C-alpha cells in the first residue's frame, strides 16, 4: 500500500515537472507560474481575511477586559492577569485538541465526503464536552495553585473573584471554535467573523456596566468582567449554531443530527492529531504564560507592565494565527483531493504572505509603543508611574520577534493540514522551553535584566521554532509527503 502511494506521488510530481518543462519551452512557463501564484493568493485571502478579522475581534474582547480592569489599578490588573493565565492554559489545551477538526473537516470536504464533515464536527463537540470538565475543576482551585507557584498573596482576592465567573465561558468558547472550524473548512468563514464582530461592542458595553456599575447595573469590579465574557461567549455560540442549522450551504450538513451517535474512528483521530497540536499550543502559550508567573517573582509592577506590553504583539499575532488556520484548510483541502503540488504550493504562498504582513507589524510596534501602553493606565494614579516606562521598553523588544512569531505559527498550521503534528510538538518543546525559557531566565536573573531578560528569551525561542518548523515543511515537500486518507468505520455507506 505504501509502495503504491509512493509510486503515485512520484508519478504526479514527475507529471508536474514535465508540464513545467513543456510550458517553459513554449514560453508560457513564467506566465503559468504567475497565474498559479495569483490564484492561490486570491484563494488564501478570501479564506484568511474573515478568519484574521475573527481573530482580531476575539482579541479585542480580551484587550477591552484588560484595559477596563487596568483602570481599577495595578493590583486588580495583576490579580486578574494571574487568573486569566491559568484560564488561558486550559483554553489553549482544549482549543488545540479540537483544532484537529479544521484539518479533518477540510480533508473530508476536499474529498467530497459531506457525511464525514458532519462526523468530524459532531465528534469535535463531543471532545469539547469531555475536555472542559476537568478544566473547570482545575479553575476552582486557582488560589491554591497561585500559592504553590509563589505568587504575591495580595493578588489572590482579585484572582479568585475574576475566575469565579470567567471559567464558565470555556465550554461555549471552545464549542464556538469547533463551529468556526466547520464553516472555515467549507471555505466560508465569514459568518463566524460577523458573529464575533457583533460580540465586541456587546462585551465592551457589559464590561463598562458590570465593572464600574454603569447603565444601572451592579458594580462588580473584576467579577463583572468574567460575567461579561461568559455572557458574550454563550450568545456567540448560539448564534453561530443557528446559522449552521439554518443557512445554506451549512444546513445540508445537519451537524447536530443524531448528535449522540458515535464515530470512534474520527473520535480517535481528533485526539491523535489534536493532542500534539495542543502540545504545540501549550508549549508556545505556556512559554508566554509562565513568563507572567516569573514576573510575579519580580513584583506586581513587572506583572502589570508585562500584561500591558503583551497586548500589542498578541494583537498583531492574530494575523499569522488567522493565516495559519487558512493554511491548514487550504493544505487540508488539497490533501483531500490527493494533490501533492497543490498542498505544498498553498503552504509556501502562506509563508510569503506572512513575512510581508509581519514586516509591516514590526514597523507598527516600533511606532506606537508609548501611545498604546498609555491606553491601559489611569495617569492620575500615583501607582502607575513605574509601570509605563517598563511596558514601553518591553514593547520595543516585541518588535524583534514579529517575523519569527508569524512564521512559526503559519508553518505549524501548514503542517497541521498534512496531519503532521507529533514532530512539530517536539520542535516546539525544545525551542520554547529549552532554548527560549533557558535563555530568558539567564538574561533575567544572571544578567540582572529582570523583565526585559524574559522578553529577550521570547526572541530567541521564537526564532529557533520558526527556523526548524519551516525546515520541517520543506523536508516534507522534498519527500512529496501526503498523509493516508482517514476512513471512517462505516465509510462510505453508513447514513450517519
């Protein structure tokens, strides 16, 4: 079987090579190549633009929460930040596992198997329910956890207050991401964007009302921010679910039909592919989140400055994160068609676009650090004077890892489209936790650079990850690798 697949792949590559040689001889080579790049760029932008916009809308909610909590003072901001980092670890794990549904659904769609698309999404929602339950138990123990991590006790009250309401947004938030993978796999991500975009002003209004007691609502402080986030996530999930059930072309897939009927093949595949994706996500997100707890050893000012500074690179990262999801879908659709050349062409086009976009983002960060940092602080408070200059210096360092951060995200996304996740997980572990964390701690404490040293570690770790992950994609390209097709236990005859 493997020999036959290898011969088919080699024959396809030779056919493409001969077509290219023929076109070159006839003078049409450059024109055909140019047309192919234009076609892929157009397809990528059509898919990526709504996904990127959706990511921006999502992070806009987090930035709104952070900015409004910041006006309560550095300690509420630092305490809420600690809770948010614990929550985000659980979110990243659940999101990473269910991200496998994007690749699997795209492959099923490319293979023109709509029943398999439904099975993938149905099992993705099963997995969501299974994963969220232990996370909620963990979140209920946030105070003992922060104590074990050596965080300042003066922040525990704020952290506990925020987590009591924030934790309930995990289930609708992850379920929404599975439905977003569904509409994206069909090449129609716009509905998820419009739902998320509508959530941004609703979240801001609820934050303003519930944190500060405006619009006749109770003044709940940091607890109100969690209520607002949970409410908006529930509304967004229900809205996208309604679109998936009623709007063409999504309705014909009947993704909630026979919801409790299992498909153990896809259930296992989601974990087999998704656990390494979650591992990669945890390696990267944990790399940044662990930095928050290291900042806690330095002091509340360092935590507050770090949380402010990380918002801008977090915002710019939404562009390569959206491009990475688009690359997963484009590569996955080509894999479903068994199109070797198309799969890798999609990946390389995504890399080029990412480099151009993140070069612009580097300039943006270097231009507005002071203006951006000042949005998160009340200048009239005496305890904010020490936070602003540190946040500005961290933003300056952030400019130096933009290109690497974008490339590693899109390379990992393209590899997900090939179901290649295990080796990239190892690459991420070594890059972030070996090279990046090790160098960051050395700069921070051995070289007495403090918070700035941790951010130098970000630069080193992300650069290492981007170089090796791009090399991995190039290696698979040279091999002409395609993953074997996933066959459901009752495919193709079963009606489920």
